[in-house]
C-alpha cells in the first residue's frame, strides 16, 4: 500500500480548500491559522507541488489543488461515514459478561429481565465458563469473578458475599436427620473444588469443624458419597432428595426461601466474594458502569 501523508495535513487542506481561508479553516479545526499554514506547507512538500495560490488574494487552489481536493474531501467523508457506522453497530452489540456456569444459571439469568427493563438498548451476552477469560485480550467486556481476594486483572468491585450451608430436601429431615451423628449412612453430595484451595467449603472441612462443636460426628468412610464435577448437577441432585450437599446461600437462595431445600444443620463455612471486574478506558465504559451499578442494586 502506498504511504499516505498524515491525516492532520489532509484535514487542514480539506478545511482550507472548502473555505478558501486559512483563518476559517483554523476556526473549524480549533487551531491557529499559523498551524493550518504549516500543515499545508508540509503537504505541499510531500506532494512536491503548490496546492494554493497565496498571492494575489483571495486564496485559491492551484491546478494540483483542484485535482486533489475532491479526492481528499470524498475520502474524509467516507472515513467519517464508516466510523459512524462502526459506532452504531457497536452500540447494538451485546455486552459480553463472563462468569461461572453456576452463578450465571442460578443467580444472574433469573435477574436478567430486570436489566432488560432498565436497559433495553444494552443486551447482554452471558459467557458461562469456569475458565478465567482475559479481559485485556478482549475475550469479554466485563467479568464477574468469584474469589477470596480482589482480582488483580482489572478494576474490581465487590458486590456480593456468600456462606456455605449443608442443605437437603426437607424429606430427609423428616426421616430423622436431627444431629450430625445421624449423618452416618446418609449420602454426602460433593462438587469439585481445586485441590490448591485449602479453605474450600468441602464436606471434609465441615466435618472437621463439626467435631469441634459436637460429639459422635461420623467419619467420611461411614457415609455414602455422590460426586459431581459441575456444581449445578450437585444442586439438582440434592433438590431431588439424593443426598445432602454444601452449597452457597447465594446459589440456593430461591430453594431455601421456598422450602424446597432446608438447612440440615446450624453450622456453616465461610464462602467467597463476588467481584465485578472491568478494564480501564474500555470503549463501552458507560454501559459497563451502568451494569456494575445494576449489579450492586440487585445484590
């Protein structure tokens, strides 16, 4: 591709050619007439031809200037139209929000009608994944991170914290599950936590804490087990009465409120915090700020 002169020189020439006045061109572009004259001289040096007749007044275009002016004018108008079209299209593009599968399904999605009512002009593209997408690489526009400490990959703001409770179908309580000692012979439902997370809210940790509070707490080997890689599947199994699970109160709040699930014991484990994370100077900063404010309001 042939090398082009700087855009600032082309804009100065276009304005001066339209007005046939350096002073009016300077007023349009918000610079001084001297700056316009300087940019046009640079363009003339680049072209190797004079583009304006400066004497006698008034200012007029040379033959080279007359040939160049409509091409530059049309080119700048095409640039402006293309950029405006891109901006319009960008406003129609969904805001890409990444979060975990469980949080997307059980917390965010049920609340999306409220967002649509508030901002019908800003649809969301929810990317449910347990992988950490790179905001700086453009994999998503905004992230909801689940962590113990504030994430370091952007501007982070906490909007929610949770607690983990052992919960079960109320039919299990009715069958005689009254004390931790009664866990013996019951099915414990597990979901995957990274082995590197030594404070993960697992049954092993809960039983260890329970032994400091109650007597005759059974060992893991005294119970049956049902394990899931995906937390959503574990929750569904417990709702169906297949065992007792330890889950975030943020994820099973509707079932606890409706009585579909009940707390099996009055002993919880500390959870994590939810952060909304964004990068600085994002092109869709206003929409992202609105989304962050909305998250705070519905949390």
